[in-house]
């Protein structure tokens, strides 16, 4: 049944029996997660000699570079812990998470401040200084998730210490590596408030609901009222501290995938707070951003655009990236689940079709990461410096569970009241 | 006559009368420089209000961003001074150089060390710290060239002070902005020795021939024996301090345009030193790199490759950039002039055809900078953060003068002995 929806035509009408469609989607995404993507990383990414994960994998899974990037180490620890916690208590998944965490714990932080390095060599010697706070974010996320799978005071401590350290650094996280001259053009970025919210949720069992609930209103305000620009209906990546527009390369930048991903975080917060207005607003922004970011000629979602229509400085602006597309699938499925908006279902089918057709590697398993504008494979790697074991499995899980919930709700509607 | 060679077919045989071909090329490149490219920058890039140059220009020359990038300010001062010194003493060219230099002198350096900022805002306030020593290189080059056009002790002082400062910083020029962890993976880069050699030649009237002659053997050794890898016939961008190969993203990187540009610097040094063996070696490396970097399917020269055939980390690896192609034209013309190697002439015709057909903007003048792999315009800007008034005019000048010299030599051969 799963394969019926995989290559579904874009123009096809929705089947009369929506319940069947939902369950087909759910099964397809579940099978892809459990039978294709997780096994690929289990098989190819484990460094048996030095510990930790190889993430630079060729199309067939063979290793082409042995550097260890801390973003991706933390994300992979999170991923296998999360799947162990939420999908099935498979020992090999827990072992994988423990394997990565041991390497991270031993080599990942600097001695003075406990900041996480950006990268290490294969043996664990630091290569790149802790200039990037997202290493810390994904480390905290990984250890918190692992602590749920295999409770351990050390994991708790690492997760909480790292979280507090992020909060201390958050207003100048580049620290001495910040190349901006102080005062001339103050900008604040959209990434960190967004991820802090997600992170506090991931650490809720350690921080307590009270602490998490302190974060939520600030993040929602920042995202939906400060970075969101009503005149464009879009979210900017960087604004002045007072929320005003900066007519500069940074200030004009739109990253459609980033907005779309953020909107499903916001929908999840809306669900938690039972705020239907917030959910609908997030859904509307997501759909508008998708319209804006969709390539009308070749299909797929652009990586970057300039809000004023100027040339962006990113040479890769027209490329189609894996994470953008799979995050859009999550946002669309959740949008449909939470609002019933038919536009979400129509768009889901369209993005699903594009994504499965272009990113999935039928021959060697797992998914390609980088396509050119036409949807042709630009780099046939399965992992690298930025692509690891994270967005694809997380999204497959989220989409699976969302369609499962939609189907359950649809069935519930049919029950005699 | 000029237009005859502009759209010459790739497969066409060389005309019987090579003298005619050489003079057509010379005229074409001269006219393009004097009638198209320099007027475009004169008309559109001057900031009359705050001084300095706008470099972020749309296809039609209109300004889309007002930041001032010091690389490009210095390069444009150099360009208009150089053309004044070498093409014609046009007052508007000198005025343009003086206009840029005044802005640079007033705002461009930090107060403590005299390092050149990476960028300023329109009014001249610093935006990005002096993390990039190439700002200093092009500032020194600009002021030295301007000093030839309009001798002035202040210009001399700025050029020499900046040059000495570059030498002081050269072994750790990123300084506090260096994110590499000390000691784990020591790499040295190909860019700085190369540019120091070029720079010392530009400053020869200030430094003296003795000082310049000290640099040359070291640079030739570094480029032709340390960074050049005989087993590949290619030049690497980064090697270990002892010249050995680093199997890492940085160590595997090949930038064909950079090698090809470097090879015409080396040929110029070979001419200065009357070293025919060196010239032939540079010519051979250049031709081999061109073969290696040429896109056999769509034409044009790739931006980056991985020497072991792995996926490069640069997402823009398959794009076709203006500077790569125009620098190749210079290298091929000089290669032919200095060695008579027919492969240079054949390749020149092929690269000329591709370059003029794809990069030149027939409608609005000047040249596009960024094409996708297929040779379609990817960003239709005429200038931005990295493209300014430099490679195109410099190359047009160099190619013009080279074909003029080839023609003169050919004529001389015909004279009764």
C-alpha cells in the first residue's frame, strides 16, 4: 500500500477514502524510517576504532572524511535516543546513542568553559574552536534525550550545564570570534530564540515545566511579532534589536525552510497552550512562505531569497536542500492535523511527490541532500559537514505520527457518538 | 573586425593569416575595456554623497546595497590608477581613483594597528573587523598604483606601511579571528605567498628591486615545488607546513581558477628572470589544470573540485565564475606569447568563445559574474560583495596587450633579417 502514494501524480484528485490515504502515508513514512534510514546510519557511521560517528559518507555509505562535527554528533545521539524512547526499545539504537555520547563526553568540550568545539579530528583532538553555539544546543539535546533512554546523573549534568552555558552566552555567543564591529549595525538573529524554545522542551524533564513555560511566551512573541513582518507576510532571519528592518544582506535574507520548520515548532507550542489562533497564524505563515519559496518553474523550495528581490549573497540560493523539504512535510502534515485546512493536504501531496521523487536514493538507500535548481543531484553524499542523521529521520517520525493521529481522529469521527 | 572573433565557432580552424587573428583579438579586448567596462563603473559606482564606491550593482548598474567592502574599494582604486598609468591619462580615470582613495584613507583602517577593515557602511563606519588580510593587500596595491599616477608621500606611506604590516601578520593573519585549534592540523595556504609576490612587484618603485628580488625565489619555490603535487599535476590550496598532503576538506581542495591565475603570475616572473624552463612548467600546469577543471558536458571551468574525487564542501562547486574564465584567457594568451605552444591558442579560442558568449551582457553592458553549471545566469548582478571593478578590466588589458605583442613579434619575424 505504501508504494501507491510514493509516486502519486501531482494532479491526481484526493481519493474518496481519505482514511486510506492517511494510513498509507503513515505506513510509508514509518517503513522508510525503520527499514531504510536508521539502518543506513547504523551500518555506516559508527567509528569502531576511535568512537563517535563518521558523518561524511558517500552515496554508498563509505567514509570519505573522518572529521567529527559536533553538531552532527549531538544530533545523532539525540536521534537514536529519541527513536529508542518513542519508536521501539531496540538495543542497537540505544547502543548507538551511548557510543556517540561516550566520544562526546570524553573529547567534545574545552576544559576552561565547557563550551563544545565545532569539530574534532577522528581521534577526538579539537580542530575548530567553539565559535558556534549550535554545537552546544545539539549536545544538550542529545544528552537530555539519552538520559530519558538510559537515565544517568552524568548525562543529566552535561545537558543542564550546557543549557545554562548557552543562556550565559546567548547575547554574544560568537564571543571573541565575532567579526562584527561593535555598534555600527546591531542585528539579532532568528535562530537562537527558536532553538532555545525547542531545547527547553527537550530538557523539560530536567528543567521542570515552570522553567519551560517561562521561555514560551518570549519565543512566541519574538518569532510571531518581531521577526515576522506583516507587510511581507514573511519571517526575516535578522532584524535590528527593536525589530525594525535592516536594509543589508543579512537583513534582507529570507530562508523559507527555516521559517517553515519554525512554524511547526510554533504549532506544537500552540497545541501545548491550546491556542487555536496561534496555530492558525503559524499555519498561514507556513503556507504563505511555501508559496513564496516554491520554484514555479522547476518545483522544490529555494534555499534563500532576498525579501526585496535583490541578488542574495549566497551562491547556493536556488538549490533544493533535503532538510527544507522534509521539514515542510512535517509542517504541512501538522497544519492539516491541527487546522483541517485543505490547502495543507494539497500542498503536502505536492511536496511529498517532489521530495520522494528527487531526494530518495532508490539504489543505495537513505536520501540525497543537495540538488541543483532543476532537482538533479548536485552532491551525491549521504552525509557531510552539515548533513547527518537528523532531519530525515526526525521528519519521517513526525510525519508518520501525524498521519497516524489524523487517521485515528477520522476513525473517531465515524464512531457512533 | 573585432566582432568577427567574438562569436567564432569552437570547431573553426585557425585562419591562415594568424596576424589578422591576433590583431582582431587585441582590438576586441581593448574596445571592451575602454568602451564598455570602465564606463560602466565610472557611471554607476561612484558614491557622490559619502565618497568611495558602491559595488553592489544590479544588472542595469543601479545600486542595491550600499556597504563598502575594502577588497573592492582597493581593487577599484588600483584599476583606475593602473589604466591611467598604462592605457591613457584620462582625467576621469584619475579622479575616480582619487575619489576612492580619499574614502579609504579617511575611514578604512583601525586606529590601533592600521589594519584595514573588511567592510564599512555607506558613511564609512566600520562594519566588519580586519579579519581578512586581503583587504590590506588590495589597499597597498591601490595606493601604490595611485602613487604612480599622482605621486604623493601620503600614498607612498600608506602603501609601504600596509605592506610591512602584512609581512608582520602573514604567519597568523586571522589573528584573534582564527577558529582553528592550535596544533591539531597545521595547514598553510596558497593565496598569501602568491599575492605577496604580486604585491611586491606592484610596490617595486617604493620597495626597490632588491627587496622584490628577495621574494621571488621563495614564492616560486612555494608555488611550483610545495603546493604543486607532481602525482596529480595540480596545485593544492592548502598543505601541511612540510608540504605534505592533508586528507581533509581543506587539503583536498582544488580551485582551478586560482591555479590558472597563479600560473600567469609565474610566467611573468619567468619572463623577468629569463627562465624558459619555469615558463614552460607554468604553462604545462596551467593547461593540465584547465583540462582537469573543464566541464566536458556543459563547457566552462568548475569553481572547485576535490582532488580525490570526493564531494567538495562548497555547494557552489559546479558554478562558472567570471574571474576564473577571464584569468584563464590571460594565462592562455601569455602562454602562447611566451612558449608558442599551439595548445594555448586552441584553448584560448575555446575559452574565449565560452566566456564572451555566456558572461558578457549584451543588453546593459559589463559582464555577469555567476553562472550555473549550464552557463545560465545564476545571479544577474554586475557587482556585489566579491565582484567589483577588477578581474574583468585587468584581464581585458592583459589579453589586449598580449595579443598586441604576439602580433608585433609575428610582424618582426616577417621582416627581412
